[in-house]
């Protein structure tokens, strides 16, 4: 995963590292006390199941997860980190259960895209449908 963080452009490398560390520490590790280090207060969430705003994000995920040890690498099967300008995309391999046959699984890809503004995550997108 460390190789995916490399970029000849120092700004791109910093944006990748910001999102990567946010994902490990705040999202996977559930250390919501670190959210203000990574997220703008006015954070915009485009996932229809999670509210916008840093405080709302913290409240939502505090109810869903308990803090865990912060791992040195992202635990989910990370396929790529792609960045250009102020955008960073994390791509993951994912396994799901076939809705037509619950005994069968299938593989797919998931992505999370972030917009960085003034050194903090200002916006997030993913393909989640409303639940």
C-alpha cells in the first residue's frame, strides 16, 4: 500500500496520505476524536445514508462503531489509490451475496472519492444506494 501513496507531485502525495490515514484512523479504527485532524467542519457527504457535516459524521459513526487499534495499513482489500488535483479515490475489491441466490457470492469493486480543500477532507462520494 505504501507504493500507492507515492507521487512526483508533493501536493498529490500529501492528499493521498491524508485520505489514507483518515481511512485507517477514523473510518476503520473508529477514532472519531481524530476526525477534526482530517475533516473540514463543513464536510459534505454524498452517501444518502450518512449526514453531512463533521459533527454529524462523528455522531453517526460513534453510534455504529467502537474504537479499535489503528492498523499500519488499510484492512480492506485496497486495489488502488488514484489522485488528481484535489480529488483522491480509494478502490476496493468487495465480495457480496447474490440477491437471487443467497448461497452464492460475487466479486465487485467499491470506491470512495474525496475532495481535499485547505488540507482537509471537504467532500465524499461513494456508490451506496439509499437504505
